[in-house]
């Protein structure tokens, strides 16, 4: 039973490492969306895509915080 628990923890830890690494680099996607949104807002003031892009950026920020933050916490322990 103890071996099963150890194996489960190692599998969860490796999945967490891989997903967290991807999400830590996802911040560049957020930066790109915010830059694109601000460029479009200044270039074409009547753009309907800006609110949608803002909502997408908020969702990416939440996912970055949830998944990338866990990865960052595990990396400080090692």
C-alpha cells in the first residue's frame, strides 16, 4: 500500500511539473494579448474585439496564477 501511495505522489508531482512549466511561459501569451489589445484600441477606437480580448486575458491570468503558482511553490522547496 505504501508503494502505491509513493507511486501516486510521484506521478502527480511529474504531471504538476510539466503543466506548471508550460503555464509559467504562458505569461508571454498574456503580455501579447494585452499589447495587441492596447494597439488595436489606439489604432481603431471602435473595435468590438477589445472586451473579448480583455476577458480572455483575465482567464489566462487566472489559469496562470492557479497552475503556474503551484509550480513556482514546488520549485522553491527543492
